[in-house]
C-alpha cells in the first residue's frame, strides 16, 4: 500500500509540473529585444557597409491584410 501512495504522489507531481509548464507556455509574455548591438547597424554614410544587420520579425497578420485593401 505504501508503494501505491508513492506512485500516486509522483504522478501528481508530474501532472502539476506539466500543467505549470502548459500555463507558462500559453501565457502572454512581453517581447524583449537586445538593443546593445544596434550601433553596429548604423553607418555614417549611406554607402558604408554596416558591421551588423537588423532582423525584423512581424507576427501580426492583421496589419499586413489591412494594407492589401488600400
């Protein structure tokens, strides 16, 4: 009887960990960006080659679809 109690306790702990992981995965977290490398993307003259490039990601399809109708 003691082993079934331990098994049930471990299964409950696993279920709790999985539910916590799911809740954190579905929660809305603010977007964070590393801005300390942006200075390398700016040049003095338009013809100069920058030390780095900016990668832009767009997630909202509503903004893209609204431009097609214009």
